[in-house]
C-alpha cells in the first residue's frame, strides 16, 4: 500500500505545481484530486477543465514524483443518485462520467461517489432503489473505462452498516464497482475493523482519518492520524486479507497557519500505519 493525501487537505490558494512539490517533499506517493464547482480552489478540477490543462497537471504531478491516486468530488451531494427527480439523477451520472474521463487523462485508477438522496420526502428504500438503478445503468461505461468506481460511506445516513454497503455493491454486480471505504467516517458509531472484514474484496479504494469518540452517544471529533481511537493494526490486517494494495488516502482538515506541518505529520503517521 502507498501514502496519499486528498487535495482538500491543502489550502485553496495553493497551485497544482506548489501542492505537488510540497506533498512530494513531505513523503507522499500520491495525491487525490477533486472535481468541484468552478473557482473552488486553484487545484480543483471542473466539468470544463480542458484536455491541455489535464495534460499539464499530469506532467506536473509526474515531475514531482507523484501519482494521481484518484478523483473525488463533492458534486454528488448536489446531484444525488438517489434523488426522486430523473434530471438530478442524470446529472449525478454525468458527474461520474466526467470523473472517469479525468481519471483516464490523469492516470488515476479510481473515482469516488457518495450515494444519497433520501430525506423527509424520499424514503431510504426508494433512494436505495434509485442508486442501484443508476449504478447499474453506468456499469457498462465504468467497466469499459478501465477505472474503478467506489461508493463511499459518508455521514448522510445512507450506509448505516457494512451490510448495507455490501448489499448495494452485490446488487449492482459489476466487478469495477465496489466500496470506497472511509475508515474514519464509521468510527463514531461502529468499528472500522468490522467494516473492512465484512466488505472484504469489495473494497476498491480507501480513505483514512482518525476519530476520537466523546463522552456521549454518537459524539466526538475527527483528529489527526494516530490521535484517535481507530484500531489501526487489526484494520491493516483486514485490508491485507481483502487483497487491498492501493493507496491509503488521508483526508484531513487544513491547518491554515502551517499547512506543511499537516503534510509532514500525516505522511509520518501513514508510514507507521503501513508498518503495522
């Protein structure tokens, strides 16, 4: 496995070239880029990023010795695949199609989507059916692209257990579509080790951050790696047992006054975790 950092952990005013230089200097082997709205940051990808711009970004990353570890996005929150509105679902699928194109151009092996769309007016059952249908419709395109698509567990109440996630993946039944497992996102109410065991070979990509539980039920906060309560050694054993050998991509809050310090301590923490 290899060390990667998501670009959301880098201040928005930092250019691609400077971000790549700083992350390589800290010891990272990869960086996960993000598809966002226009002008979100100086190192964001957009629906309009040109082929020439992508070529330049890839050359800059390679010159720094970094691989593009994946393509994440926050746009799936605006266009959820579980939405009851067909035009919204179609826009959500277009976001994934764009991520696949970006991944191909930048040499990344996988992209992320976070299923959702349920709420007071849309049942979880209906949203699950819509997400399953949307992913099934995309399955042929995902397979043909040669890129992996991982569905991520986030704090939107869609995946409440690893069995929910496993069921969705199994229902879609596409070998290129699996789990983008975020260990920190489940630590508030369950054990990430158990999730990794149950998801097993469905895991295609991995996000890591740590979480320190509070004194009340479902309370606490995200913290830097190795500062929380996640049981990293058994988690690493489960990931290896699942055959996972890709990037561990850390996704942490920016340290505004000294962002390079976050890169340094995160890369060192990942080294310790990978050695477990």
